[in-house]
C-alpha cells in the first residue's frame, strides 16, 4: 500500500478541496482557529495536523503524504484483523486486497482526511476485538475520539460495532465497558457536532442519492474492478466469506451498516458521499479473503478425503496450520456455530472452541508441539494408510504454498486494473487541475488586468498558485481570507463592485465551467452582480476549460461610460459669398 500510494504522488496539480487544505494548513494557528468559527469546523483537527506537516515542507507531496501513511496503516490493520479473527493467510490476503483496491489508492493520494479516518476506524475495530478478549476499553475509546474529530461521520461505525456485540451475545459487563468508552468518545465529539451543524450549508451541493449512486458504491467497494469476471469472482468470495463465523460478525456490519445508514438518512437530508464512508470498505477484503480460505479448505478436504486420510491425521494437519493462531479468539459469530478441532471440513479451520467474549483463555489451546503426541506408537503409525504418513513439515510447506498462491492470485486483478491505476494518477482525472488553470493565467494575463472569481470560492486558485496572478487586479476582493477568517476572502458590496466594473472594458473570469451563460442565480449578492454585469454587458473572447474550472476573457460590447467620446458635430458648409 505504501508503494502504490507513493507511485505518481506528485501528479502536478491540486484540485479544489486539496487547495483548501493547502492554503488553510499554511495559515497560523490563530488564523485557522478564526476560520473554524465560520467554516470547515468538521476538518479542524486535520487542518491543525496539516499545519504541522506543511511547516516542514509546503508542497504537494507533503500535502498528500499523511493520506498515503494512513492508507498503509489501514492495510496493515485490516491484515491484523484477518489474522486475529481467522488465520495468518486470511490476514495477508485481506491486507493485499485492500491495498490494490482502486478506491483505496485514489483516496491515498488525496490531500484530505478520509484515508486517516479509515485508519482510525480500522484501528478502533482491532482494539474492539482486543477489548472483547479482556483488554482495557480506554484505548478503543481514545482512538474513536480522535477519529470522530477527524471527521464526524465516522460516528456511524458505532452502530456497526454495536451489531457485532449483539451478534456475539456478550455479557452485560462487556456492554457496560463498551458504553463507557463510547460515551467518552461521543462526549469529545459533541462540541464539534454543535458547531458544524450551524455550518451545514457547506454540504448543500449534495443531492439525494439514487439507485445509480448505490450501485456505483457497491461496485467500488466489493471488487478491485467494477465489472467483468474479477468483479463477480470477488462478489462470490464475499458471499462465501459470510459463513466465516467470528470474522463475519466484525466485517459484515462494518461493510454494510455505515453506508446503509448514511444512504437512508440522505433520502431526507442529503449528506451522502462515498468518501464519508470510505472506512467501511475494510469489511469487503476481509470477507473476500475469508471466502477464499473457505474455498481452499473445501478443496483440501476433498483431496484428503479422496486419498483416504484419517480424521486423526487431518486434525493433526489442522493443528499445524492453526498453530500460529492467537489463543484468545473472538467467537459467538452471526452464524452462532461452535467448532472443535478438526470438525470444520469445509474451511479446514479447526482447533477453536466456542468461548464467551469476556476474555477467558481457550481452555485447551493448540500448541505447535501437540502433533508430536498424536501417533500412539510406531506400530499404529505403520498400519495407517500411506497418505497418513505425510511428514508434518510437508503439510506446513503445502500450507505455505497455498498462501503464496493466494498472493499471486491477487496480482491478477491488480494487473487487470493497471490502466485504471495509471489514469487515476493523472491530474486530469481529478475534478479540476488548478495548477493548469494558473499556468494558463500566467501566459494570458497582463499586468494590471482585472480578474473576477465566480463564485468567490475559486479564488483558491490564486491562493494556491499565486505567482501568475501577481500584478492582476482582483476587482471584488475587499479583505484577504487569512485576515477575514474565511476560505476565499471577504468581497466588496454589490454597489462598489458595479462601480469598479463600470471602468473596465475587459475582464478575466475564473469561474465554474458551467457558468456564463447560465440560469443559475447565486445566493451571494456580489456574485449576482458579477454574473449579471458580465453576462449582460460583456462578450466572451477567449476560453480555456480545465475540468470544473475555466479561465475566460470577456470584452465589453460597448466602451465604458467614462471612455466614450463626445459626439463630433457635423461640419457646416460655409454660406455662399455674395457676388
């Protein structure tokens, strides 16, 4: 995951949200605090983190590096969950599948908080499992609190964790410990939730999700590629993984509950975007890896059954393969089935007994040396079938080969999706490339040229890449963003802007690409003046579009009033000279 995240990290341009992170992160701490009172409080902790990062080196690579590290940490945590809930090869496969999922790689290279939130949720889920085994609840609560402060929609994971506890039928004392940890985390979130609720107009651009939104989310979450054989194979493995007991009780609620809740709420108040529930993606590779392990177990059982291997020798092989598993295990899965060593012939997963979730150790845990005591004596061993005489080292080697085969199989979807990985590292694949817009401005603008930003948010173009705009006149700007505690600065009133526009015959516009001409009526009165005057009194001469942003030159259809010349009187012919 770290290698994939670093590949093409410097793609040569920031898009709108990244530029906001960049310009806010470079402000002083008092200026950031001033900003959060009016906008973007939900990202306050992330901006403070990026302030420290960008203080070391203010560049695009440094901007995205925390997200790369967050994605790498998440992949490792997903693998750790697979190891703890199933077996080492399930963890290895799950971590690799998470790392090669294109959606993971996309947000690993975004200068926003979502990859870090995913790492926080994965870490909290692992700490939940550890707490259910008798460890302290407070690390779980602390990680949740930090994650909620990075983005408050991560609070939906609490519903997934509650469903895990309910499926496991834990005791009242466990619910009490979980409730105390959750209460502390939610208490830390409440002030942020109160402030951000007053700033809810920031997400007014979101729309009610429809079936296409849900289908697109499912395809992005469930497979490395959204269509074709690889997709349907992944879906089949996930379905097979639903019978994996302990792992299912953790992974399935994590995968389904947060997206379903946010999609449902968004039918009444639109709040849904896939990045807000990116952390739920971790459940899919866990289930897919568990499904692959069940397939391997079924094939192995059929092979051993066909060769006439006895139950005792099969149980011995199970002990060898499972010897590295943890002695403390989460049980009480959704399926509710208990297992004993050698009893699961479909998955090959033995040597685990049904335990309560209070952290009691396995009463008779398998030990790596147990296989030395299984053959009763040499005579009995000689009378066993030839297939039962397979050395233990050979069985372990075969298990390692199976693990390696799964790793190699994971490269198939990666190679299949390689063109998509490459294209995603192109700046043109983001909603806009502000570096390209700024470069165009550097070639076209002359010193003293007037500039308007429509709407005012796109002033972030000049804030993120100020060089080409040095010397240009920002007609609408009244006070800079840093001084006014806003993202894009505070603009002058409508009357003063009309007066400033009355004296120019040409103006450069940095605008949203679907504006001018447009039926959109801005809510801000100053933006309405920009749109009315430019659309009504000017004509477009040049235009350059880069995604959602365009740079356009507008020329006044008639000279401004101050530049009009007085009408020239007609020459009067002299009166004829009398004879």
